[in-house]
C-alpha cells in the first residue's frame, strides 16, 4: 500500500504479514560493528550495474543528500527502501530507511507522511505499540490518511483484535474505493469462519474494476487463493496463485503463501523450482529446505545449516523477529519438538495470525503437550477459522490425554 492506497491495502497487508513474520529476512553473518563515523560504509547490498532498482536508489539518495531538510525527498527514499525490504525479504533496507528518517522526531508536528513511514518501519520490527502510536499521530493531523488507517487494521489483525480491525475497516471505507473497503472487510471475514463468502465478495469486487494496480492485484489474488484453500477448493486456490505470479512482480509474501500451499499439496518439486533463487530470504529459504528435504535432495542439509546459523546470529543480536519460522525450522527440519514448542509459544504471545496458531498446534502435538496449545485452540473455537490442516491438528490435540 503506497501513498494513500495507491496501489492500496494490498501492500498494507503485506506489511501486516511482515509484522507477523511471513516476510523473510536475511540475517547478516557478521559480528556487530559500531562505526565511529556515519560516513563509513559497512556493507553494500549486491546489485547489477544495469539494475533499474539500483539506478533508482542512486537517484533518490542523491536527491535526499542534496536537500537534507526535504520531507518529500526523504519520504520517497525511505518508502523505496521499505518496498525493497518487502519485495526481497531483506531487513537491511529497513535500517537504511530508518537512517533516512532519523532527523524527524515522532511527534504530532512531524508531517503525516513521515509518521506513517515511521510506523511501517516500527511494525516491520514488531514494535507494534509504537507503530500504532505513529499511525495515530499521523491521523491526528490527517484524519483521512487511508494508509495509516489500513496499517492500524493490519496490526490489529496480527493481534487477533478483529473487532478493532473492523472499526478501522469502517473508517477506511469512508475515504477509499469500494474495492479497498471490501478487501479490508473480506480479510477479516475470511479469518473468522466466512472464507467462502469473503471469497465471493472480494472476487466480485475485483472483477468490477479494470484499473487495479498490479501490486494490489497481487495482494487480492493471493488472498483469494488463501480463502479458496481454506474452504477446500485447491483448484481455485491454485488458479489465483498462478494469476498473481503471472503479474511478474517480486513478492515475498506471495511466494511464501504459494510455497506453503504447494507443500501441503505434496508438490515439493514445484516449490524447489519456484524458490531456487530466493535463498537470501529466511522465510523462503525455510520453505525451499522443506521442499528439498521432501525430495531427498542433498541441498537440504546445507540450507538447513544456513538457517540454523541465521537464527543463532539473530538471537545473539537480540532479534526475535522470525519466531514462527524458527519454530517451523526446529520442528520440521531439526525434529526438536520441545524447542519448537517454546519458540511457537513465545511467538504466539504477540502474534496470533492463523500461521502462528498452526505452528503452535503442530509443535504442541509433536511434543505431546496439548495444554501448551490452549491459546490457539481457544482462538480456533472462538473464530470458527476454516482450514483442513489446522482443524485436523486441533482434533488430534483435543483427543490427546
């Protein structure tokens, strides 16, 4: 979601998934360094000389450097960094964006656009409380800021505060298009036991528009795919996923969601082909390793080892941004159910998305500790969330003595 809903709530909810740990990150394999001078360059991200994104960043950096007090120049550069973090799953871009915005305080007098960007970066780092504060500050001066409203809804969804998210969607509907309003509401419906109805509403709203930006189309199609998957129509889910991929955009969330779908459908070979060039992203590397393990490929061992190193390094730095992925790594690649359960339970304290619930349920089942899954089971009962796999695991846990 860029610049007040164009391309729209789609990128907002990718921001929410990022906050929920679906968008992967690269853990830098180096000891922390504290430069004595801000001009010291510690590392440059790899790029090709003819890479349009690299050329664009160079131009945006030059503009921001030439006008250090320019809100517009800073906002354009910081937003582009954030977009790259979301597309490629590399959090170093978030650090660059934070550096760009550092000169502006997080107060009501700061331009709303910069406060929204601060909020995006906060939620990416799972600082949800401060992210909400930033969005509230932005809304205090710009009550119709649809980006802030949409991101508030996203964070509330992460926290399973569906009543709060609905209120934000209602506020959003006052200032946005019918498609965006439907997308916001349908996402909540699909998480609270109405996946088929949500799919029908959102599909109809998308079909009624012919001018939907590609980025938003990717989000809508991905969510439609997930909805169909939930209510048991894998053929329709696959069609939506493929339509999203056909748009040709790099989208970490789309790739992760489709890989999960393919793995559940026992189509590991397609996952290996889909993700072979995405080893820089922790979340995608996890799924690649799972596919390679299922296929009995020798690359699985090396990729599993790399993931372990990245999680260990992140822990040494005090980062706990990818506990959901770490729990899956511990459970499905290392076979350490107690450790996986500890990670999943810690993750579920702050992030209560369906994927967070599923990994907690699976880890509790593997560890034979049904009591540890009580929060996720309660969530499942209260929401009526659909999904064959999660219901199957929950049933086994409830039957365990």
